[in-house]
C-alpha cells in the first residue's frame, strides 16, 4: 500500500517537481472523502417509441481536505522546553462543487415506462438499492451522500529556516477522486413475469477526476529551523491518520 501511495503521490505532483529548484518533500494520503451528490433527472417524449429521452445533470459537493502543520523546536522527551506552533490550512474547501454535465439517454422499452435509478462505483459495484423515480419524471432531484476513495499528494518546501519566529513553508499538489456512475433502469411495468426491461449506465464523476491544490505559503512560529510534522484533516477538521514527520526545516 505504501508503494502504491508513493507512486500515486509522485504522479499527482510530478508536474510541480519538474519546475522545483530544490528537493521538496512528497507526502500523500489515501482516505474516504464525504461527497454530497445532487442528481437532476428530467424525462421528455414520455410516450415515444421505443422509449423516452432522459437527461441527467447536477453537481457533486466535496467534503474538503486540510492540513495542520506542526512546528517544534525539539523532539518530545528531552529535558528542554518543547515549543509547539500549529497552523491549519485549507487545501480543498468544504463544499467545493463539481458540475455533472447534462447527459441525454434514449430509453428502449416503449412509451411512458417506469424509471429506477441506482448509484454505482465503477470498481466496487452498487452503492444503493434501485430508487424508484416514477413515470414521466420532470426535474426530480435526488440527494445522496457517499464516501469517495480519494488520494491526495503534496509537495512541501521550506525557506528562511533560521528566521525568527519561524520559517516559511509552501506546499502544492493535487487530489484524485474515484468514479461515480448512475444506472438508469426502465421497465414497462413493475417486476413480474411479463416485464420488459432496459438499462444503461451514465458516468457522473469520471474515475481519477483531478482536484488541483494551489501553491500557498504558511509562516511557522516556533523559532529558527524547527522540526516539522504534517497532519491531514477532513474538511470538518477531523484528523486523517497520524501526523507525518517531515524532518528538520533545512532538510526539506
């Protein structure tokens, strides 16, 4: 798992590495990002044969990502006083929106069918049961919450390590989201012995969708050349895993 994470992290920040003049440090995390999906379903030509036109659109709200940078003047457990400075930075704001483009689908079981929708993960299968939408749907919005398998990678650099009260830390990178599909199921009546069925799958969020983390500086505050840790955070501030030790400032 660590080898895979390093490879993904390297690919996410590779473009930044090309233009970096010193050995910025790579860090990454794999976690479940909460996402809120609002899917709008509209049907036209309800009586058409062989089937109606159904359009999916909407937006996906991301659960966000942040980091907490921790600066200490020495390692805990020594006889010196440990000065700790912490600062939180938002990488992906909570509620960041990704638009689901309008996608028309032509049904195929005759006029005015019953319509179901089922959310799916391209690699893990069905995420929900079939959701009955009804007949001749007009502007119905489905709201669902899921956990998205997300990988984030950062490049962390430092300057002014001997400054007082602290150095300047910069980081940038990107994230990669797992995919989300919607399966449309059309039937000419409810399940039974004489039911005609047609279904198709529409991509709402392509697997590997990239989220850019812009470069941003942070000022430390625990004196010159501190030891530095980084703690990834969910958008609501909850920690993801344990803090990762980056090293002494002038070694980053």
